[in-house]
C-alpha cells in the first residue's frame, strides 16, 4: 500500500476533530439541554401509580419488561414505554426522542431501565421518583461498567466521571446474592450495596410456567416444520392404546423429529412439580434428533458488533447430523447482513433462528446449549441441561474484556477450543456432562430466580410507595 507524507498526522487530526465534536455534543445535551428541560418538566407533579419503561436501545418493549408490565396491568397502574434509541440512531433523532421522553419521566413514580444510559444519568431525578435497574443479563460473567475501565471494551474513568452512564439507580435487582459485589463494582455503588437486591430477574419467571414452555416449544417445532418439513413425522391418531415402544422402533431409523418429543422433554424436566406431572404423562416421547442451540455473544464493539464464525458447520453436520440439528441465535447487536451464512450443504441440519423466535423460546426447546461468554448460561442453567463452551479466543477475550470469575472454575460444562473438540464431547456426552455441576452453578448464581421474581418486585414497589406516602404525610 502506498504511503503518503503526513498520512499519520492527517488521521490524528481527524480523530482529534471527532473527539472535539463528540465532547461538544455530550456537553451540550448531557450538561445543559436535558437537565434544564427536566427541571422545567418537574413543575408538574408526579402522578401516583405512573410507571415508565425506558428502553435505551430497542424500538419496543423487550422481554426484560414484559412480565413486569403484565403484572402491573392487573393492578391498574398507568404505564408507558419510551424508546430513546441511544447509540442506535443519529444524534438528531436521539435528541428528539429524549426531549419527548422527559415530561413522562418527570411525572413518573417509577422508572424501569435495563441498560445504562448517558441520558438517564444526566437527569437530576426528583426525590419522588424511584429508578429501578433490572439489568438485562443474569448472573455476572463478562466485566462491564466501572469493572471494565481501561480495558479494550470499556471507556476511561475520567470520561465516566465527567459523563456518568451508570447513575440515578435507586435500586438494582440481580439474580442471586453471589453477584451483588460485581454489580456494586460495575455501577460504582460500593457505598450503596444495600440497594442491590437479589430478588431475581423478572423475565425468568416465564420458564417456570408450563403453559409458556408448551407454547415456546410448540412455536419452535412449528417454525422448524416450515423451514424443513422433511425432518418431521406426520403424527397419525390411532384408535385405542398406542405403544410408545412400537413408535420408537418405527421412527428411530428415520432420523426425524416429532414436535411431541420437544414438548415431552420439557415436561420431563419439570415432572417433579405437581402442576406439571399430569401434563408430562400426557406426552409421548418419540425418538429422533436432539436440538443443539448455538448462541454465542458478539465480538467487537456495540456499534460494530461482529459474529464469531469459527464453528465449522459442515464438519458438525458430517459428524453429528444423524443425531442432532443445530439452531443458531446471533446476538441482537449483530446486523442481519453481518451474520455468517449457513452453507448450502448444511440445509436440514443448521438453521438461523435469530429472527424467527426469541432466545427464551430457544432456550426452552433446546436439549443442549453451545455458547461462549454469553450470560444466557445463567438462564439455561435453570433447566439443568448440558452446556458446552466454545471458547476459541479465550485469551484474547480475557485481555479485551475480562471476567468476574476464573473461566475454567466457573464454566458448568466442557470448554472447547476447536469444532473437533465440540464434536468429541458430543460423541461421548455421557462421560463429559456433569449435571450436578450445572445444578451447583444454578444455585450459586440464580438462587433468586424461582418463578416469583416479579411478585417480589411488585412487593418492593408497594413498600416504596407506602414509605414515600408516609414521608409525605409527615412533611
């Protein structure tokens, strides 16, 4: 490549100009525009019972808030969803969104947020308003926030102190007491640790609902049927008593899946629950292929997220195609055009389900999960099923991002560096998977997630409301 004199100086000048523009933008909006507009909006009173769900990046309400909203609807709270698209749209659009959001936030009794935000952190939140951070991930795996200061992923401490992004949280809800220290460090709340509450993560409540599990597995089966009908048996209703053993013999050689099998596996896992035992008995487990979910996290930055492409799908199909199908879910930060294509030779084996069903539905239906450093391992542990960790770039990721716990000690399953390692584990799975380790992992990091997290959150809101009402009477 031809080099030009002064080329490096030119790049430095461009970076310097971008830094000046970015700093001016932050100073104008975060130090002046947003705070002044919020103070003006606070001339109106807080509306009792008004709740605002503040979505920072997304275009609509996410699963992090749906369970909470559904529960509050039954209690006649006044709710709204505000999407500001911070970091996802042009500055002009974000500014308009934030200015429209300010009057609603100023009159809210409760604000729910599940990410960090420069905008929210810039507001001088009035004392009558409670901000509850229901972080979008369970457990504590990859470092973030103040924990990642100085790393390739995080920003500088000076920038965070000048333009806070983790501020204004009245309370933070987490999945277990074990991880309180990590969130205190990440959110710079070491002096307010008592405000980090291990009451569980609301969206995990759905996993304890037999109705949800049935619908989720049925949806996955239905979509798979549309994508690859040749994988499925046509179920015939036969008068009289059916013989599962007979069905087993007739289907084992076909290598096909019955949607009833997907339902049955979920019922089996929860058959120790009275509410599910009867349901599980109604399901006939037909033999066939098992479902592997491959759900890696992204690489790079949020704005330029990249998908890992080191899992050799062709090799996986050749070695495992008779016994498994592979469902792929890419991280939501990765744009559709940047997702690695599935080879034509892997049709009827590998399926990109990212835009088809939610990650929660895929977790529910999968027999086994392959991931890397994604926090979904915490949610998947609730099912007490096998996990494999495809960590081909562990050293690089550790240097760039860092982890809260030593990876080799924390992972509740085999750690693989190559596709062949993954295949070897799956081909001798009985010797490799220690489900007792998965259960221990679940109790350590997910003890607050027992199907009642939303109820505890509503109880917290009630206690806060009563306390502030009592303070108002005293005043």
